[in-house]
C-alpha cells in the first residue's frame, strides 16, 4: 500500500471519528444515568446514584423513610422517552407497585443535569411519588373483608364465623402479681404446657396480652369466674371461621387462622400480619376465593406523626394516591351433608387404626360424607388414601368376565388353593366347603372365592382389567370433584403372579375409599359415576393428590400420587345398564347368601354389597386391610379400616350402623 493510500485512510478515519464526536450530544450518557436511576429505584437503594444538591447517603435515608410503610414491597421502575436540552435532560419514571392484590401505577418525572462531564440526578421528593413534597411520606392502610363461609348441601354453614374467647394473661392487669405464677396457674386451668406458656408470658412486653388458648364460646366448660380468680388472667371475645365442631370434616375442610410469619413470607405480599388464611384441605386450596381482596389505600402524609396523632386525625392532611375497593370472598359450596358427615364420624369414633367412610349419591355423583377416623391422625384417608382394595375389586373382575361372555349363572371352578408361578393363593379362613367345586359366578362372588377369580387370569388380561376399572369410574379423572383426591391406579400391564394378585385386588392395584365408593356407585347408577364435591370452584380445582401425601400401600411401602400412574381422562368403554344389572344381582347375593348377611335387616331398599380383605406386609400371618362397599337405593358407601382384619367382621358392622342411621 502506498503512502498516499495510507494517508487517505487515516483522513477518512479522522473524518468519521470527528463526525461521531460531533453527533454525540450526551444522550447516551443521560440515558445510562436514567437507567441506573430506574434500577436503583426498583431496588429502593439510591446509595450509588450521584445527585445534584443532595448527598447520596442522605437521599437513600429519605427514600427509605418515604416508603417504609410499604415494606417489604418494592416497585418495578422503567424509564420512558428521554428529552434532552443541552446539558439538561428529563425522563419519565414509570412505577408499578404490587400492593396486596392491587397494582399502583404512576409516572414521576426525573431531571438530570450534566456537571463536569457527568450526569447527576436532581433530587426532589416528587421523583418518588406524584407531587410528593419535602417532609411528606407514603402511608398505607388495608381493610380485610370477612372470610367467606364453606357451605354444605342445602347451603348449610359448615364453616362460618363463630364466637370464641381468647384466654390469656393481660400483662398490664398483673399489678404486683408474679407473671410466672399466674401463667403457670392459667396453663394448668386451660390444659396447655405450663413451662412453654410461662416462658411466652415472661418474654412478652409489659403491655402485651399473651393468649394461652382460644375456646369456642358455645359449650365451653372453663368459666370467666375461674379465669378471673388468677391475677392478670382475662378472656377477650372474638369471632373465628370455624367448622361445626373442632373435629368435623377437619381433614377435608382444613382450618383457617391468623397467618404465621412463614405463610406471610411465602405469600409474596398477598398476606400481611393479622390476615386470616387457610391451612390444609379446602381452606388452603380455595384460600384466595374465600379470603376475597383487601380494600387498599395509599396516601401521602406528614412525616413523623405519632400513632396517637394519626388516630386523632385519621384523614386530615392526607392525600389519597391510590385506592382499591375491598371485595368480599365467595363462599365455597360443597355437596357435603352435615348430618351424614357427622354420622360417619360418629361411627368411626372408636376405631383405632386409620379409617374412612365415603358416601355419595350415584345419580349425581355428589359426595355426601368423606370422613377420616381419629386413627388417621388428621390425614384425609377418605380421599387421599392409597390401598389395595382386596376382594372389592372382584366387581371389576366380574365386569371383565361378563364382557367375555359369562353371566352370574355361568359355572366357575372354586378350588381350596391355586398355585401360580410357585406362589400359592388360597381362600379366606372359614371359606364354606359348600361353595367349593363347580359353582356359579354369583356364588363365587357372594363368598369371595379367590381361586375362582385367579383361575380366570388366562381369559381376563390385565388390559381388560384396567378397561373394566375405568368403565366403573375408577382410575379416571374427576373434573367436577374440585378437591385433592387419589382416584385409583390399575396398571394396564402385569404378568404372572402380579396379574394373578390383581384379580383379587392386590399387586399394584390401589384405590382410595372415594374410588371404592365410586366403583359401587357406578353399579347403582348403571353408568360411570364422576364424583362431585365443590360446586363453584373459582380456581385450583385440581383433583390430584398433593406432593408428599403418601400413605402405606398393600405391601407396607409408602406410595403417593406422584408415583402412581396418572388417571385416564375418561372411560373408553363406559359400563352399561345391562352389565350393571348383572353386577347388582351378584352384589345382592353377597347379602342374601354370602357373608354380608347382616345387611339383610337394613330397612328400606335392598342392599347390595362386596367385602374385601387385602393382605400387606411380610408378617406371617400377614396383616390385612378391611373393606366393604354397598349400595342402598341412591346411596353408595365405602368403609375402610387399615390393619382391620376381615372386611365382613370389621368394616361390615360399621357400614350397617351407618346405613341404618342414615335412613
């Protein structure tokens, strides 16, 4: 390259460079400064921003004071289009705050000035909020609506505000009395841990009321006179959203109480101190629907006002900047019948192991009772339990066999034992000899002959079993249920002993008491029942069991919905009226000639039933779960007792008590 060419390129470079410098009016620097400012405002930390006429640290302190009432909320701040005039620029700052369930949006104007080659932000309070003046701060108030009720059949109030008393030590009323002595006496009176409560009282401030216990006003046995005898002890009347009793449908409904610190933190600003929120069950699932939305007010007011001054002048000197109206919650309407639910709980009251009774109306799918006994320890066994259904599953076998051409009068072979791949299966203890040999399918079903059903394994494939199960409403989705539930799991593939075990409701076959009631209900209805519990679910109406809701399965291991196959959308081949007529005939035979004869005396329409005993674990003899399902007119019921022995002798009497009292 010649010297001339080199010189020419150098000149071009100078010309280009010169033109770039000439075009740089400072906009890029101003925009960078504006973006840094917006980012700092988003973090509510302007300690690194250079200001004109204000020290950065002082500006940061003022910023924090201005927005202290909104803590922990932070805004999202973005810059608008920058306007430049020589060494001055203005830029809109678009603020967006999430305040509770509301969104406060506004635009403030920022002024930037170039000084010594650097863009500085002109400090003024109006940078932070519309027309904010020096000496003003942002205040906020919220008004929470009352929590909505949970309703049952006929709009019965299952959960509503009921009167309670908070019993505790009111420290200002102690006088010269010893706080520890009073706390210990009160703890003893109300039945809480004296050491823990005494520590609580001693740690609380001198003006605190320290609650020991909250008692329902209705039926309380601890009187105001007893409380008043203890120095500093007091009772304060209040209202709380409570169920009919402390235990009524608790596992299903959940509870509602003042939000704790963890719940507030996890809510992302939705909950604040003093809010009521749901824990567990429908209360948690439909928390947003029940809670409604707060009424919110954000305002500018004079800084440094004391609490007394604010109370004396609640609205004077305040400029309202943002307001959102309070919206009351919407009641959750359910199909639960309070009488039948309480009856189911009463029937299970003395049962030691985990247990459940589910009752539903086959014609509509309405779940009338979903009770989990005291042995479930608060777990929703009724809807979430995952257990081998034992011989109740012979209803599914029978449907598959009917589809292969059998009728209730067809002959099957019932042998004392049957060996499959080296594993010997036998009938339940005390199986009648008169029902061995060549018997009708009806008789084998009525006396629950294991060997006759296992012998059908070569003609009934695992895929046919799965199809028959879904035909009866089991292991399919329940879009109208509106509550977390396990709807059953029936594998479509199984070989050898596992397929044989499936024929008697064991292996990997799992049902919940709800699914068992659905299976029986589908026979009564003549088509698959799809259960319904929540009638007006606004959101969160999923029916899968929550993570970590595992329960012991038939083999004693832990199972949860996350490990069970997802239910099918719907049955590919719904059960027909003709098929259910044959199944109903055989379920009736369980009562008239089988081992549920004790149900023959139940008044009203004839009862059809099927018992089930599911072995699990490795003990010899193995432990067993006890099942029985029944249909009685337009009522289908499943009763389950974990480690309950035989279905007929353990769950049967519970079922009879329920059906007789249900009327």
